């Protein structure tokens, strides 16, 4: 745990609120500006465009992004230069002439994907780990970041009758409270963003009433979070027959929303549940309308669905690898980026009246969760491998109630200190009584279909009740 986080955890709660709000003001200045409302209205107006209007818009934007990538982005410029030297006269103006881009290539040389006319000092830096446990480095201009959050405002909040000005709560993976805390608060209030940040690491049967009281006392209008965390909270509401706080909508994101999770969340909170799909790399995104259909945001990126065993583009209705070409962030363009997700598109129209294209289904990466003896269900442990440890990839396996085995692929510079950091971060999240065994491997094993699971549970869940 970083020193500043240790200091934060020692602060009295009012000081934690001040710290969180200071960070919130910083993020708010980056995410929103004088042009936000105009962008929101423009995005909403495009939802009635004809197919021809969308085709023209995407072709024009794609041409700009591909030209900028081929001429101003070092990685792509060198790639096309080598192709020309080898006698390849393919046109960079056609997307199909571009090779696929893997996450590993982006991870190894992120700055090579940044246009050479960009000023790093004037850009927002983002580090993201995703579901694979690997970390990516991204840079965005203020203009791009504000366009992205205006899109979210238009296609998520406004669709659901809420706005960024409403009081909202998020179930997220930040360590806003030390994991060994056994009494509230398990959250922190961010004044600047009207946000109640709820810890996913303290969700349990015992703590559920406190979470609900916090949501109610802060007059929360809507709740956003990981499906696994929302489900855990919902399950306890139903099992304990608790009264849910009044909410306008619950929004799930960052994980694949499963049918049984959806049913429990809707039943528990007694309000609509809307799912969202997106990449931290800002190359593809979508949101669910009131008809339950997942609409793609064309401004964010262009989506292709490719076959598993070849790079053939699949027709609508067939599930394959989701490949995205980012259209919003032209300063760090990702061309034909392999997202690691599986999905299918559809050419159907939606009864909601919007002409935005749609995803038929998202298989995504269905991760397991770690279950502790005190009844906490913990997912999204990608933060264990973020930032400091020299690890290319990691997988956390729960062997039994008391043992976690961590398979990791060491990167150059890995030392015993990195291993200690991984163990400490796991203990920060699951508790220090869990035994953590580190195991270096050349490659983390994949599932038969080639998918990666960041968390793999071998626990017999049928005995869960006797260990709580």
C-alpha cells in the first residue's frame, strides 16, 4: 500500500471526506467544462440519425483517425514505412489493410502510440489494469476526456432520467476503508462530485444494513457498480428481507452482467437496472436502453466481430472476437485493437426508436470471485498487479477457504520486493489471515476456448453457510 494511502487510512472521517473531495475537484475540472452541455445535446440529437448519416460521419472520422495514425503516430508510421520498404503498396486509408493490435504490444510500448504533436504535460494520464491483471498506460487530451464523459452523460445518465448533478453512489474497488475495519464507515463522501464511494471489500451479510443506511442518509438518487458487487448487496437485501433505499436506477458496468444477477438486483432495489459496456482504452462503448437492448456508441469507436480461428469478419448474429478501432481519442489512436471480449452484433432495429447500432450479446470475461470465511465476496482484484510490481500477467486461484495461489509472469526487473507487494495488496483486500502462495510461470494457463480468467475459484461454495 502506498505511503499516502496509509496516511489516508489514519485520518478521521471528516478529513477523509476532504481528501476525497479534493481529488474529486481535480477530476471534475478534467472531465467537464463549458462545452459539456452542448456536447450532451449534440450526442442526444444524433440518436435519430439515418443509417446514411451515420455511415458518412463514421467514414469521415475514420479517414481522419487512420491518416493521423499513419503519419503522426510513431508505432504506425514505422510499421507503414517498413511495409513500403518491403514492396507493400496497400492503402492505409482502408481499415482492412491494418493488422490487428494486441494488448501486449500496447502494454510494451505505450508512448509509441501517442501522436508526436502531443504535449504530455497537458494531457490526462490514466493507468488501467482491466480484467486480465495487466496494466495499460493511456494519455488523453482535456478535449477527448470531456467528450468521453459527455457521451456517458448523454447515453447513460440522461437515458435513465438522472444527471451528473444528482447525488449518486458507486460500488468500486478503491480502498476507501482499510480491509480490517469491522465497523462503518465503509465509504467516503466526495462532495465535489456528489458521489458516495462504497467499498466492495466490506460487503457482507453483517455490513449490508450499514450500506443501505449510508445510501439512504446521503439521499442517493442512483447507484453504479460492478455486477458482482451489486448482486452481493442485492442478495443480502432479499435474504434478510431488508427495505431498499429509493433509487431511480441501478447501472452495472465493468463486468459481464449475468441473468441471475440482473433478476436479483431488480428484485432487491425495485427499480430499473441498466447495463453498460466500455473499454478503459476508450475504443468501444455501449449502453442499455429502456427496451433492454445494448446500443453501441459510434462516436467512441468502430466495432468488428472476428472469427475465433481466423481474422474473418463475422456477420450479424455470430459471436466472435470483438475488435475495436477508437474514433474518439485521435491523439492515441488504437487501430483494430483486440479487446479480449467476445460479442455479437445485430442488424435489427430497436423499439426505443434510436438508430444507434446494437450488440446482440456480450459474452465478455466471466470472472469468479474470492470468498472469505467472514462471508465477503471479492472480485476485480486487478489492482493487485497495478503500478509497482514488475509483473506482466497474473492469475489468482482460490484453492480453499484459507489459500490463494498467485500465478504470475515476472517482467524484467522483478525482485522479491515485488512479490511482497503483491502479497500485501492481496492481504489489504481479502484480509491478512489468508495464506498467499506465489508461483512464477512462463505463461498463465488459458481456458480451452482461449479465454483468460483473472480469478479462478476451486472452492466448494456449497459449504459457504457453515463458514460465515
